[in-house]
C-alpha cells in the first residue's frame, strides 16, 4: 500500500527529502480546499448529467469524460507530489500554472457545463443565467481582446510584479492565484471555443489567429524566465535545498514547462478551433448554395410564368429577361458576399 508522507516545515517547502522516482507515486498531501473544490465540480456535473437522463435529454458521454478528466487533473496538481513540492521547486509551480491556465480549462469547457446547466436547472435559474449572459458586462468580458488578455497577462503579472514570492509565503494568496489562473483560462476557452452559449459569437478564423498569437506569448514568457533574473531568491535560499537542480536550472526547467508545455497543451485547442472553423465555413457554404438554388428556381419559375401569360414572344429587350437581356447569371452575382462587387452600374 503506498505510503502517505506527512510533510511539514516552518518555511514552506523546507526539509523535504529528495524527489526520487519512488516518491513521485507515493507522496501525497490532503488539502481540504482542493478536495472540497473538486468534489463540488464533479458532484455538480454528475448531478446535472443524472438530471438530464431523468428528463429524457441525451447527453454525450465524451463530454462527461472530458469534464471529469479536467477535475482529475485539478485534483492531481493539488494533492499529488506536484503539490507537495510546489514550494520547493520552481518547475512544480510552473506545471501547476500550465494546467490551471491551459489544460484543465480546455477539458472542463469541452464538457459544456453551461449547456448542461441550461438544460437541467429550474427555469428561474436558467432565466437569471441568461440575463447575465446577455448583459453588457458579459459581452465586454467575452470580447476577443479581453479574453486574450485574460490568457496572456496572468503569468506575466505573477512573475514580473512581485506576486510570486508572496504566493510562496501565503497559502491564501496561493489559493487566490490558482483560482485566478483557472478562471482566466475558462474565460478564454469558453468564449473562444463556443461550445456553450456565449455572450457574443466570434469568427473562428479570428480565434485561430488569437490562439497562434498566444503561442508566441508563451515563447516570450519562457525567454523572460530562462534569461531573466532569479525569482523569489530569498524564499528558495530559506528552503535550503541541497538536492536536485540549482536555482538557475530549476527556473530554466520551469521556463521550459511554460514555453513548451503551454504550446503542446494548446495544440488540441488549435485543432478544435480549426475543426469548428471548417464546420462553420461548410455550414455557411451550404446556406449560400441553398439560397442560390432557391433564387435560380424562383427566376426559372418567373420566366415560365412570363412566357405562359404572354404571347410566347421574347420581351422588348430582344431576348429576354430584363436588364441582362436573357444572359445567364453567374453564381457570384447572386452571392450576398460578392454581389455588390459585380453589380452593374
């Protein structure tokens, strides 16, 4: 049975034994706030799924698996060896940050929790949520610019404003930072992926461009951490760790976690956006084709009525059909996206 190491020290992170492969699986910590948070998330979602089945609504098992995978990830970074050593090793905090800001939000959003709430909550609660979603504040917060800032700015604020040493010293600040990273990631992913109802819809092509810009921001953050000054030197000196990488190498590893890990974690998001972009484009193409087909059928019917109602002779224009003289109209002349460019003056 795996041993549970109970670890405590006057300075957070001090006095921990060397991190060995064996301790990766056997070292755990019980943080009540983390356990309560993941229990509320998992319990609330599963209650919604059960309610959906009771009322006869179909709910995708893939959505449930995705959401619960996100909850499990939150539990792991909050209770596993990563949480035990997060005050001792810079890279452990960096790994938590990537999961909170990028990975967990993608999985949670893929579970479509807002759609589940809309389909299963009482009408009064659904109405209140709808009013919040349609409010001006929600539209502003969900705009592409604000959502992008919410994703890119938090790690820079954490490491470049002196907040990081305070996070290491205070459990309350650490919890607030974790909640802030998760909320910022959810704001970005939900508003850009648009699986759930959102205050404002954004073209998926724009979202794809924003996601690529975020990859560049990850690279900038990685360079800042890799080549910049050491952070929280006083804290790590008090920890007095005599094993593992030195402070510079530890921070360089953390820089790689943010840079490479963030980019790798963002690849599924880019893929999902590309798929939704292609699907939206295909739907638009089908809509335009249907409108053009209907217009052509209406025009053909009008010509038939004109011939049947008259003497069978072409109109005065000599051949036909009004200003175009019976000329067949090309498809782009009736496409609403291009008609203005080719309209005869």
